[in-house]
């Protein structure tokens, strides 16, 4: 393939696409036999692959530099026109569900059974009459992204974006950490009214189109938009309570131990990112050297992972380093037209840089292995299942962490394992907050902030905001982009994290040599299986059942307790 930066972008002719798509859709609807129906479906799939691939490419290049006028205009174009593409996708979904050849197309492998499940949700969650609202929603999402990317904060004599400021929040000097957090908070306070307005419009819009489609509210609609199969809201509620019961106390105990390590009785919010008096583990090497080390790791891990990462490096499919104008955060995407995964991130000199090379690479590896799947947007499994591969890859990489951290390897592993446990209450908190917001769309901005702080005290009782009155009134959630641009996604990370922790236990505690093969088998299956089907395929336990969460957290605590303080110096 052509290197990703060299691929030529061209805006598709959507008017021609609509004409051609509808003509081919008519051919499918009126097909006189299976053979002609199969040809039509494959042609329709090619149309969707083509148009959506160019939309992904434009979005990727826009996030690399949100100041680029050309791609900023293209993002505006796709914000306005993506709902029309979704309309075509919905028409196809309706036609396939109604087709007498549906079962034959599934049996033949032209479409997947999981596509049929998702098609039913597509019909429930889209109607042309909500296109105007979706356009406004996408525009608001872009507005939030651009606002976050525009941040230029004066700190220690330089202007820094939010990602660049992040490394100072784990500085060994408490005064520096506190100042970095306060600078971050001050920026959000400065833009608080604008962010409140963006989110208020989002909540009202999403509530409006959810009710237009016949849902009680957007919280109810989210189960269909997120394609959650095999579990319901009651199971999620029970899962939340299990996190509060088993994980929150474990996290509190962990921070109690951290406080003792510093000779303190108590930690404040600006102390939490620093786990060790002599500093957190940091990777050794330049960004280019970290990529070279990752390439060595993946070549040694397995033939499949080596082939995958060599492809990524050869085709320049990773934009990793933070820079002015670059959107915050990180993500992986799979562009089907060129059959390539891509990775976007913001390296900032912390251990998170290595986590990108395992987490996002786990996503990318999974799609690389599942590219045999023909249907558009089916290489990835559903959202919560997709995160299994990223989070599990972080653990699969443990034997090679000495390449990145050298003498700080034990410290990194301790910190990383603890972070996967410490994350669970926060991830569930984000979901619970959104559930309350969309179940009560009449809440004012101040009431939403109060709701966040109330829930924060339930899930994260160790978090003490000291004299920071702005944090105490509940504005922390404003920096969590998923709340704005990927509503109800965040609990997916926690569900996947519990499964990934099971892989950690199998590999690191039980020394189960079959764990990698189970992971690989799941990766290849990709979007052909639902979450619970993938879990069964990989011989794993469901986070929703029995004592899975209790047992997993107990194993993690035991492993952490076995690490002496001398090993962490």
C-alpha cells in the first residue's frame, strides 16, 4: 500500500453516490436469485467502504492539525453530510433484513450474523427526520474538540497545550504538580460557560432525537446506539454496585499505601498522579527509539504481531507526538479502503507513551487480523469488546517492558497493574454520571456539576480537592472528551478492563501458555462475534457473572501486596 501520509484525499461526489447507491439497492431488492443479490450487496458494501474511508482520512488529518484550513473545512463537510451517509446505511440495513436471501447471505459469509443484529439497531436509532439534529450534534462535537485543541496555557515560561501540561501533573515536586493542576483547572474555568453551553445543547439535542425515535430518553437509546447485546441496564447497574463494593475499597487501600510511601497520612488530588518519591517510571529513548523498541517487541511476541507492526512502521500509519494545534487524546481507526489501521496519540514523555504503543496497537493488531471480514465497519467488534484487545495487549507486552523502562521496569509494572484497578471506579463513574444526565435532561449546568461531585464521592472517596473550590463544585468531567463526543462509551473500557485483567492473571499468575492463542483467536474473530460470544471463544469469564470482579481484584491486590517497597525504589 501507499504510505498513509501520501494517500491522496478527495471529497467523494455524494450526489452521484446517492444515485448509484439507490440504483444498486433497487437491484438487490428486486434480485431474482441469490447470486444477483450477493453481487449487489458486495457492490453496496464497496460504496460504503469508499465514502467512509475518505471521511476517516479527512478526520484523521484534521485531528493532526486542527488549524489546517483545508481539513477543517472537510471536517465541517463531513459533520454536515455524514447523516446522509448514515441514511444510506439504514436503507441497506432495512433491505437486508427484509430480503428473502438474508439467511443465505449470512451462511455464505457475505454478511455476518452480528451485522444482522446491528442492522436492527441501526433502524431503531436512525431516521431521516433526525438528520438536522445529528448535523448539529456533530458540529457541537467538533466545536468541543477544537476548543480543547486550542488551549495554550502559560506554564514555566512556555505556552503549552493540555497534553503537554500533563507531564507536570506527575512531577516529583508537589508545588509543580499543584501549579500544573491549577493551571489546567483555570483554563477550564475560563472556558466553563462555553463548555456548559456546548454540553447543554448536546443533551437537549440527543434527548430530542431519542424521543423522536420512540425512546424514553437518550440513556435508553444508548443501548441500541452502542450495540449492547446479551446484557441490559439492570446488569450494568449490578455491575456498578459490584465496582463500588469490591474495587473502590481496594483503590482506597492502594492510596493509603501510597501515602505511607511518602510519609504522609493523607493525599490530595494533585498528589495522586505521583506514586513514587523518586518519580514515576518514564520510558527511555526518543519517540523514534520507542517505536524501534516496540518493533523488536512485536517481532518477538509472535509472527502475527511482528508482521502487523512491520506494516505499521513501513506505511507510516502512526502520528504519535503532541504538537501545537493537534487534537488531544489518542485513538485507533481502521480504514477499510486501504486495509490499514492507524494510530493517533500525543506523546508527552510519560509512561503513557509506551501505553499507546501497546493499547492503541492492540486495537490496530485486532483489526489487522480481522481484515478478512468483508462488511464495512465489521472488522472492529462492538465497542466494549474492541477494548478487550487494547487493554489485554498492555498485559501481553509485560515481558518486554524492560526494553522501555530498564531499571524502572518493576516500578512501571506495579504502577500499571494498579492503574488498571484504580481506573475501574472512575470509568463506571463517567457512565453513571451520563446516565443521570440523560435520565434527567432538565438538570441545569450547576446541577450536573453537583451530580458529578456526588457520584465522585461514592466511587472515588479518596479524592480530596483541598482548597480547589472549582474542582470541589464538580467541573472535572469537562476534561473527559468521551462525555461529549462518544456518549456512554466509557463503561466499555471498564468491562473490557476486567476481561483484560483475566488475561493478566492467566499469563502472569497462572502462567497459562494458551492465553496468547485465545487472545489471537478472539482478535481474528473481530466483529463476527458479540461481546459475550468473544468472551466464551477466548475461554474467559463474563464481568457480569458470579464473582468474576471480586476474584480478579483480589488477585491484583495480592500481586501488588507481594511487591516490597524496596523493589519500588
